[in-house]
């Protein structure tokens, strides 16, 4: 079974830190940012598809 970690954040610097950690410490070659998540509770926190607008709000 292949496991792909998903990062749900609204801070680009946190996304970069966590993705580096997952790669360097745990060897993951792929992550799921889930930019397509349209759930209102996720988007209102500027996560999922709301992350696309996080830098502009």
C-alpha cells in the first residue's frame, strides 16, 4: 500500500517546512496539497482551494 501524506495549511512557509521534513526525514517523494477541496469549512480557513487565495487576502 502506498501512503501519500496530505498537508492542510494556509501558510506557504509552513507548507515548505513540512514538505521538506517529510522528504528529508521520512523519505516521502510525493505529497497531497488538496487544492481542489471546496468544503466551506476548509476554504474559510484558507486551506484546500482557499490556499490559492491565501496570499491575496
